C-alpha cells in the first residue's frame, strides 16, 4: 500500500457536537457507507463518514456552518447526491444510491499472463490550508507483475492544474520537505495476501470485518448477485491520530482511507486483474516552522480501470526501461493528444465535482 513515510498527511479534526448524529446508508441494503466525503457547493471538504457511516466533521471549532447547509456527497461506489441539512442537532439517516457499472466480461487464458496491464483514468488532488493547490488527471497504464515484483507505469495523456498563490504559500511554509504520491499505489499481489497483518472476521456470508489491535478498521462487502466486491480500510485506527516526525517536518494523520472495487465475488481470488476502481484519501496536518503551526493538508487519488490485458515476463522485460516506477515523480507540463476528460461517461466514470470544476481554468490554471 501507499508509503506515507514521506507523504504522510493529516489535519486535526474537530468533531461536531456529540449529540449530532448524521448517518449515511446504502439505499438498497440499508447498511452504513464508510469513506463517503461531504463537500460544500464551493468544493470544500467539510466531513467524511467513518466505518459506521457516521458523519465526522473537518470544520474547526470556531467554524460554525450556517443553516440550512447544502452539501454534496462523493463516493467511489455511490451516485453523488445533493443534500440540504436544516441542522445537526437531530438524528438523521440519509440514503445514497449505489453506482451501477457494467463490467466487460474478463477472459482468462488457460495460461495466465505474467504481468497484468491495467489502463485507466486517474485523478489526483491536493489541498493546503483548506485551499486547492494541485489537480491532475489523465490516462495511465500500469504494469503489475503477478509475482509481486516492482510495479511500473506509463502516463499516456494528462492535464496538470495548479493554483500559483496556494503553491507560493506552500513553498514559503513547507519548502520541498513534503511530497505526496500523485498516482495510485497498485500492487500485483492478491488482496488476501496484502491483508495478512490484519485479522479478518466474517460478520455474515457477505461481509468481512478487518481488525487490528482488536479495533475495526475496515470491511469487505461481497455481492454474489452482482459478482462484485468492495474493500475499504483506514490505516489510522479509530480514536487515534498517527504522528510522525522526519527532521523538521511534523505530520499528524487523522484518516488514511483506501477503497477498492472488484468485478469478482471470490475474496480469495481478488487481484488487480479484477480491479475496477480505487480511491486513496489522507486527511491531516503538517508543520515545518513553529511560527506557522500545524496546517491542514489533504490528498485524494482516484483510479478507474478502462481496459485490462496481460503480457509475458519477456515482453515486460523489454518494456521496463521505458516505464516509470516513482509515484512521486510529477510531470511539470500537461501533455495530451485528445480531450480524454470528455470521454469519461462511456466508461461510467463520474464527473469532477462542480466545486472543483469551477476552479479549473480560473484560480487553478492549466500548466502547458
């Protein structure tokens, strides 16, 4: 999974009043939805849901929202929804509709390929001090050895947007001390192997509970009807904050969520070959200079598989020298041969949220 030794990020989350309990559930199954994000109409993140589907606010204590409050939901597995909250003092249950994605039939050769080739669309977003700093999206091709060897990738077409004012503020306060991966960290290993350091308990035939130190930190939902699986885990245990200090950099992580969807209901066989989409989201704060204190920071990565294929180890070896492995490497200028962002609907990829979209080309300028 993603290495946050350098890129670890967090912000100190201030909880909404204890009496306020807003729950988000699946419209069909009525089960809680974890890792659902809530944004204002301007695109500012104001909260997310925990493993029990409960809303956790990212608003600071002094930031009291004005009601009625219009918020927009965003989740990899659910349709976006606009909601008007009249208050936060009453118990509320909000239902969200699952996304329906048609997955092409996956043909498996009698002799499986040595390397899985996954081509898809990615999005990468960073905020600093609650302002959008960087956004990139594009088409990327991942090469994932089945033996767990080093994963490599090739960027095919991509855009890069940046807010120069926020970037300047970041450079002043953080310099080059803090970097995040701007592409998803995929693995050629099966999911069951990646979860060996956790305890997996079966809640019911269609639900597995992921635990660590006797605390629930994630779940796996399996749908025999749809032949799909959904996995999510928060690398930060409940009621804890992960702290780390590297030289003069201090980082505190409140939430570090990974969510993956698969076109298979066989937990033992879940691998990148069946991956349809993934989501990585870290929320936290960072500090380098005492006078600036801890500053809110957030990074989000999404990936949607568009094509799957495979090649032999020999073919991969010939290609390796032309591929990149460093997820922290960032291209400085946009490069694209066609407007790929206008072709997302064909692959059932949700649009960029309105708040962010309004910034692209205005405060967030395309780097050409």
